[in-house]
C-alpha cells in the first residue's frame, strides 16, 4: 500500500534494469503508478500480494522436466531479480536471482528447449533491447 511512482521506479531500476534508467522506461511505470492513485488501489494491491505470494511460495522449477512443448528461454545476462531478496542478508542476497545460471539449468531441464542469452540486458529484454529480443522470438515462432 506504500507504493508510489518513485518507489516503483526504484524497484524497476534495481530489479529490471540493473541500476540503469532511460526515459523510454517511464511509460512502463504509467500503469502500475496509476493504480496507486485509484480509489480501487487497496483491491489492486491485494491482488498483487496474492500473485507475489504464489510466486514466492509455489515454485515450479521442479516441474520443468515435465514440459513437452516447444520452449524458448530469452535470458538477460544481467538479470538478478529475486522476490524477497530485500528480506535476507547481503551474503544470501548476492546468491539469489542468478539468471545466467538459472537459465542454463532450466534449459537443461526442458528437453528440446532453446536458450538465448542476451549480454548487457536485465530482467526485461523485450523493453531494454527489443531489437535483440524480437529476432530470436520471431525465428522461434517460425520453426
């Protein structure tokens, strides 16, 4: 309930864009920041909390090996997003959200998956490096 434009921007900057910010990212804050101004924000915040609870308490990584559909993993190599990292000490925090490693592990678990690693990109490659993101996606969809 304490979220606002500035706190959301700080979160995205730290979690999605590896400490950087460009003016073109501002538009991606309009919707979540706008929610905080709505009379319905308590309901929206509750729904968000339920979603985060599911992500935090119901991991699915042990089920990756059961996937049988074509799967493309596009992983920004600077991605260190980890829900709850603000709740642990610095020594543990440094080990969380290592998506270069997690991407490789997931790729190994999903038989026949394709892994595309994007250097210099964080959690939102479709925003941060659209031209580098869209090409492998379109190639994958054609196959």
